[in-house]
């Protein structure tokens, strides 16, 4: 907040609205406005609450930050664009999203506005494709062995979260510092949500909508 100096007023873009933490702090300064983005439609409920409190100074859009340029903001004087990367505790606890290896049921991991789920990836991609995902997005040393076991196991059933965790635990040596499924789950989350390309496109778009001397 001290970096973007909202006390001077202006329009700011909160690219990762979530539960509205940054947005609320900025809107405490009366001459500010916020354009908030979040790909998770569940964030809209919180946005509606904040919008009522701050009398029309918040505009929420259910969009990915790669779609920032689509908002046609070049004529507006955008003073700052904020990205708070990662996912929230609320999303981790959401059993429907299946982000955690403690989740039950179907593998999902979709943060919103997705084309496919983690279940689609695990149950449809071949072993070589899965190996690449685990290796490049998760730095998983046992990527090949895990991928082969997944393909073998899914011949008899549709794999869910519990099945994937069991496969990983049987394939890898136990590590008492971190859960053995951590890297595979990280890689699937990145893959399903196109996180790398989303960030690159989001940053490029942010530089285009910012006014001169604006802060990113």
C-alpha cells in the first residue's frame, strides 16, 4: 500500500481480487477507484459486499489477468496494477477445487475460466505428456515412474485425488519434510490454469494500460 500511494487518489487495478484484501485497503482512501479481476466466480460475492460499502467505487470483472487489455482501459488514467500471485487459504479449503492432496473426490484444480481439469489431464493424457508436466512444472525427479503407474492404474478405473496420492506415495520414498505429492499437485495446478503464460500475458497487458510513471 505504501508503494502505490493511494492517498493521492486515482484508479488502480487489483488483478488478483480473491477476498478483496488489497482492494479494501486502497478504497479506504476516498479519491480512489478499483477495477478488480478474478477468474474465480466465487470472488464476486465478496466483491458485491465491498462495492456496497464503498458506494460504486469498485468494478469487478470475472476475468483472467491475461484479458486485462480486453477491458479497453487505455483512455483511463491507471495509477497502479497489483498482482498478488498464488492461491488463497479459502481456495485450498474448497473441496470442490481439489487443490490439496487432502481433498476428497474428483481431481479438479480449476481456478475458473478453464478449458480442462486435472482429472482430464490425469485420465486422458499419455505417459510422456504427463511426465513432461510433472518434470517441467514440478521438478519431480520421479516423473517418469509416476506417469507410467498412472497410465497403468487408470486402465481399470477413473482416477480421483485419493488414487493419485496413493500412486505417488507408492512410487516415491517418504519425505518427512514435505508431502510426497506436493510437486505433482503443483505441476498439475500450473498446467490446468496455464499459470506461466497467464502471468506473462498479464504483465505485458499491465504495462500497456498503465499511465506514464504508473506502478506495477
